[in-house]
């Protein structure tokens, strides 16, 4: 993990002290609400439906045990005993009183954390593959590059008030687990024929009211030039992006409207930066500075050697393992680039808790598991789970027992109940409908593990409104909450994908007819699954069947279920 320097710590503490002064002046009546709002948003503080909400930055998803213990303490002492991990690898608290906000910021600073730029019209938390640095299919470790971009973008004076929020995602693996094409800028690290490292750059992706897949703008950009190119992309957007309409202010609208004209403007600005600014030594990433940052991401000291190469390979999973353990190995345990090690997902998807939520006890339990089994390191995943990146294969039985005791061993990773879900109308003032009760009803309907394993891989995503925080557009099955005359209804879409090559790359799902009442949604999902089970070919996944037979059979089944529900 990146190790904070003295400068980093002074910077974060100074920011916390600045926020305390702003909060004190606001409570004293010397800083009006409208003026204070802009300042609190810059530090991650929203006012939601019922109470303030704090979004804590977890840069590119990396956490250590000490930080997670502190997050647990904040949940217990200042919130209602839990937090919510998001698709953008942040943690949200929903019930912290604003009077305690400055104390919370100080406690975050104590463990090198903050909420800077987790909200507002600025460059937000940069996200990446949760398996970065350990993935078996990794080409280049993206974490050092993410950290360079984080430092460049934090309080960038030119980009503090963009037309709209701006999100960057980076991956360095063959398989896209960061959904990069759904971001304002998506970056794919790769190597050219000479072994040189560079970026494939995509721009203009996003969800919301207008789902757009990012367009390629550069096939190969040398890595040292990435800040120059990002500067050009964001500068042109900042200059020409719409500020008169919040729904048309994202860069995707500018790229879609201007097309090649936008690309040409970026290239012209990039050329100017290289010719004028780089001459002053301001933008190219110095090799020495990159090496300093990259050193923080070396493999943990004390990794034990793998078994000798002449030893017979061990069955994985073991042929005689109990069924529950075998299922966990199949779904929650992942291949690793270091022989003798595995990455392990701690599932935050179980009955009784909203997807992505973790209690203070669970946070402390996960932190302890990281200390005991993963060199004190965890990751927040795009799918709202936690991941241990450095687990010895020999420790898997002990980890399984401890994870099961802590409620983290649900063997459902990649299955229907491992769903993405935003907080929805239970918390968010922007939501049109609740999403947590719908997620709970689907989880209850598909509680049988035999059935889940038979159905196989499905990405189910639920959003409480068109802002798409639950990424419903990219779900194999997407559910969107909508308002109809003051009542909560839900649209169902099929065929989306977040970018996985196994799912055919990034695709927006298509709605299968009119919206459904909340009580109809589990029946509709079951009807859709029944069509898949009846129509699938051997070895065919849900998304493959949808694309082979098309939407009409699924739409017909959903409509039939609607009529049956109405009749009862």
C-alpha cells in the first residue's frame, strides 16, 4: 500500500483543521448555509433524506487493518453502528450528526484517510481492479499510476469547479474488473510490441439518464505522458462542457455531441502542453518519482515460498472437501500471480443486511482477518464486497472457519444474490424508490444455494433512481426504481454488461416492458430465470442465453407473471 509521507499527513490534518474552523463558523452563524454547503461537499459531507451522509475516500480500493478498525470505531461512536461500501470503492456513513463532523475528520486523518473530493464537481476517487497487484491475468500493476493520478488531481486548482463530477477508472489486467468503459475516462494499462508500458485511453462513458460507452481516443499513450493527456481531456471539458443543465453537463454529452471535434481539441491541447508546459518540467512523470511511489506497492515482506516445483500439485478444490467448503473455494477464492497464494472475497451479501453494508463488528472482524491472513491488507471491490489479497493456500481452511464465524463466507460471489445495490429511497434524497427492500426480497426468494449454483453467474444491479448509483444499466439483470404518481415502481432491463470479456464487453441493458410494482419484482426475476433454465444450452451462462434468443421470451414471461400477480 502507498505509505503517507510527512507532507501527506500534514496536508490531510491541515484540511481537517480547516474544516473544523468552517464548521465552527457555520454553527456560530458566521458562515451561511449556502456558503458552507460548498465547503462541506468538498470534504464529502452531504445532507441526505434523514441525516448528513459522509463519503470516505478509499483510493483505488486499498485499506489496511488499522484503517478499517478506525472506520469501525467511527461507525460505533458516531453513526448507528454500520457503514456502506460503494461501487466506487468508498465507504459511506448515513447517520453522523453534523455537530460531530469535525471530530470524525480528525479521526480519519489519524489513519491517513479523508473525504476530500468524494463529492462536488471535481475529479472524484480514482478506482481500479480490486485484484490489482495480485491478479493472475495482470499485465501491469495499476496502483502506482492510480496514486500518481490521485496526487495530481487532489485540489487541482484548475479543476475544482468542473461542469459536473468526473470519474476515472484504471485497470492493468486482461479482464476488466473496474468497468472502465462506464467512466468519464477509462484507462487500460498495456505493453506494446517492444515491452513499453502505456495506456489505452477511453473517454466519455457514463450511466445516468443517458447510458454511454466510452469512446477510444488513444490506443497507446506512453505512461509518463498520462498526466499531460488527462490535463488536456479535463481542460477541454472544463472549457466547453455545459453548465446550464445538470443533466447535460457530464463529459459524455460533450463527447457525444462533438465527436471528432472534441478529440481534435484534446490532441491540440495535449500538443500545446507537451511543447510549452513540459519544457518547464511540470507535467511528465519523472522516473525517480514514479519509482518512489511504486516502491510502496512492493509485495509484502515475509511472503512464504511456494511448495517446491517437484512436488505433486494439490487438487483445488480438494476432492474430499465438504460441500460448503468446496462451494466457498469455487466462488470466493481467486487465482493469484504468486504461486501458493490466493485472493479471497469476504462476502457482504447475506440475508438480513443490505448489499454492501457492514456493521462495526463486521469491520473489526474483517480487519482482524486481514491481520491474521493477508499481511494486514484489504480491498474494497466494485461489487461492494471486501477482498483479502495475500492469503496462503495452506491457510484457506482456517480462514474459511474464521470467515464463516464472522458472517463473510456466503459462497455467492458472481451469483444472483451477490448484487450491486445503492442505498435508494431509504436514505438518498434523490431516489425515486427504495432499493434495499427489493434486494432483500430477491435474496430471500433465491436463498437456496443449490438453486443459485444451478443458475450460475448473473450480475444483478439495482438503482433507486436514474442517477444509476447501483449501475443498473450494466447488469445482466438491471432494476431501476421510478416514480409513477407518487408510487414506487421498477423497470427491469436485461443484457447489460460492465465490461467483462466473458459478458461480451460493455453493453447497456434494454428494458423489457412497463414497470412493475415492488411486490411483483421477485416474481418477475424468477420468471426471467425460469426462461433461462428452460432455454439454456450446455455450459451457457445467463447473459449468453439472453443474447442468443433475444429479449421477447423473457418479456413474455415477465408480462405473464404480471397478469398472474394481478389476478391474485
